């Protein structure tokens, strides 16, 4: 029986509805861009093509030699010739396999290097994207494009591209060999092969439909298990007495899964029956017609020739099936490249200017001049914000939630760019400064502290890779966290866990402050650094922040009353605009927004 084609091996030889709707537009430009990734490896590509061509020919030679074994060895009763032909056939088979190994190695080598280039290119590009990109796009989708989509390119190179070439060459070589033997039998074979693919595709489509239904059912079962077998889910189920109801849901989905699995298994069995029957028709027809030509018309055709033609016919089934399904694989391959190029073509919103300014010493002077900003064109977040923070001074920014406080500080290190107006750092528009230099001068301690899954030392060294033990200890003392570190068995080599989960909120926050201090920036920004902490942790962090804020240029998104009192100036922001500014005493007595905030929030802090 000849090798079966793509129908059974690849039940996904059909496009899903989603794939049909999102079918990429394949243009000359897209193809040129796809093949541009092969250009650096053109030498390896030529070698791979040569291997594919040789492999296609060598794989057919044993079938051709079989005819000679029958005619010149067995029928002619020539033992010496028989041994020579058998050895030759074995040698050709070994050579074909070795060439196949070389082809596989070259394909994999190119695929790995091309995906290596693509991953580096994608990662470098995503590093340049603004914060807007990461807030507007799903994190899972970003990671999928970086991992699954680019990994899929390996399959495109090692399977799709090589499959097209290999199957095409095998088919052409088989057809040439068949027509050289006998054009009548070769024509019969050409007519028969397409008929073989009809049941293959029909059975494959049926199995694919059943597989999709089974997958949907399996997803439903997993959903039930996730809901009811989790700690919270099983507790809720028991407290509400819904065990019977949930078991009924599970039993129903489980029963449907069993039915689908049986149908899929039987569809596969019937498929094999049909394929076995149809695949037997071709050889039998060749034997019949070949026999008639030999017996009735005294043709020069031999028994060995008929055997060769039958073997070559079997060799054609696989390539024809694969090439018939190649359109689906080609569309999926182009869809992968389209998704990758979609990200690579995204405009870098915030990048270095052509001739960036790199000042010498930084003082941390910050000036906002009539700054407007919008995340979306229809909704303005900041409206004509203006203030000047001189070097060595501190400013506190207060206001209701959503008023634009955090947005203001995101504009200084150019996580976003202004929509209007200008932000200056040390007297220079931040859009003209070297981006790496600018961000090196700014240290931010945010409400949402992020620590890498490593040791305290590794998290500190992220700010300054060449920091000494003394520098790290000094930074930790200033951040009011050294006493805690000294008590740990590993001291600085204590593992903090994923996102610092092995530490309390206050401990994480103080380590993040130490990390920023180790960076030694000209400007320090505290973005509600204590808002999510208990009063004891908050007090310890505040003890660390107060002297730091007093000793260098600082911006404090205020949460604690003492922080506001310590600032040289207080800016009150409401609805994206600075509505009040001044010192604590004057603002409290003004009876405006600050006075209201003081009574509702800060006043309670004083009473307690």
C-alpha cells in the first residue's frame, strides 16, 4: 500500500472560519519581504535546494532498480547481476537517507538562524515602543507574537517551503521516469492519482470538523474543572449546596466528549478502509493494462517495467496530496509573517532625535510650559499645565484620583510625549535630549513596585551593575531597609520571589527606593509610593523619603500629609489643570480644592 498523503496526517488541512476571515493579502511586496530573511543565508539555501533535488532523484532510484532486479536478475536467472543490483539499490537508499539528513540539518540551521534574527529584531523594536503601546495592546498577544508566531516561522521554513520544493521535484521526477517507461501506463497513473485525493480530503474534512467540536467540548470541561476544583470555586459550590448541579454539568459535557471521540475514531477507521480500497485500484489497473500490452500486443514492456511503474505511482500519492493541501499551509504561513510584520511596522512613537543633545552634569531642573496631553484625541488629560521646579527644590502634586497627577511625571522621562506645549529638563526640551541620558538622570519610585525574580543584590545591581558592597549597603540604609536585610540568612543574596512575593509591600517598596538611590539620579520622583501600605510600613518608608526629598530635586505625588508639608511648593491638579499652587498654610486657608482634600483626607490624619 502506498504512503498516505496529507489527509490523515494533517486533519488541519482546512482553514477555520477565523482564518478565512483574516486571510492575509499576499502581494509581491509581502513575498519579497519574507524571502529577504533568506538572503543572508543564500549559500545554505543553494545547498539545501541541491540536497532536495538529489534526494528526490535518489529516492526514486530504488524503484527503478527494482525493475532491473526482476528482469535482469530474477527472470534472467543471473545471480551475479542480482547481487550487484541489490547492493546498488541498498547503496542508493543509504545515500538518499544521508542526503535527507543533510537537507534536514540545513533546513533546521536556516530556520533557527532566521528566527534568531527575527526575535532579536522584534525585541529591539518593542524596546523602543512607548508606554502607550504596552497599555493599549494585550500582553498575551505581545508575547505570542514574540514566541509562538516567530517559532511558527521555523515550521514554515523546515516544512512548508521545503515541502513545496521536495514534493514538486519528486512528482516531476516520478512523471518523467514513468513516461520514459511507458506513456500509456503513465497516463493512466496521472488520471488515477487525483481521484485518490477526493476521499482523502473528504475524510480529512470530516475528521477536522469532529476534532474542532471535541476541542470545544474539552475546553468546556476544563472550564468546569477550573471553576469548581479551585479553592474558591469548590468552597462556593459547597456553601451554596450546588454539588449536584455542577456534577450534572460535568457529566453532560463528559458524555458529549465520549460521543465525539467515538465518531472521530470511526471516521478514521472508515477513512483507512476507503484509502486502502482506492489505493489498490491504481496498481491493479496498471497490472491489468500492462498485462494486456504484454500478452496481446507483444509490447517491449517487461514485468520489471510494470513493477517500476506501480512503485512510482505509489510514490506520487504523497506529493500530490501534500501539494493539494499546500494552499492552506501557505495561507497560514503568510498569516504568521503578516502578524509579525504588523508589529515590526508599528511606528516608534518616542525615539532619539537625529542629533540628540547630551549635556554634561545634570541638575534636575524641570519646567512645564503650557503642556497639553491626550491618550486619545477625543479626551484631553492635561490642559495647559505650567510650573517650574528648580534644582535642589521639591514639589508635591495633589489632587483627586484621575486628575492627571501620574500623567505629569510620565512626560518627564518621555514615557509619553506631550500633545502640546513643552517639557524642559535642565533648560532643554526633553524631545531634543538623548533618551538614554535623560532617563539615566531620573529615578522613579512608583506605587506598583516591580522586583525581578532573583536576589536583593540582583535587583539592586539592575540600577548600577558595577555597584560595590559599600554602595549597596549605603543605599539600603538610606532606604531604611538594611536592618531587615541583615536579619536574613542570605543577606543581599536573599531571593525575593516572582515580583517580590516573598517580601511584604513595605519591604519591596524600600528595596525599590534603595535601587533608585543606587542609580543616583538628578531628579527623584515618588509616585504615591506609600498609598497601598499599612501605617507601620508607611511610616518606615516616609522616614526614608523625607531626608531624600530634602537633599535633592524631588517630585512627590502626595499621599501623606507630612510629605506635603515638607515640599517647597504644592501643586493642586483637578481635571488635568493646575487650579491652585502654594504652601500648605495658604492653600488650607484659601478654601478651594486643597482645603476640601485636606478636610476629607488629610484632616483625618491630623485628628488621629
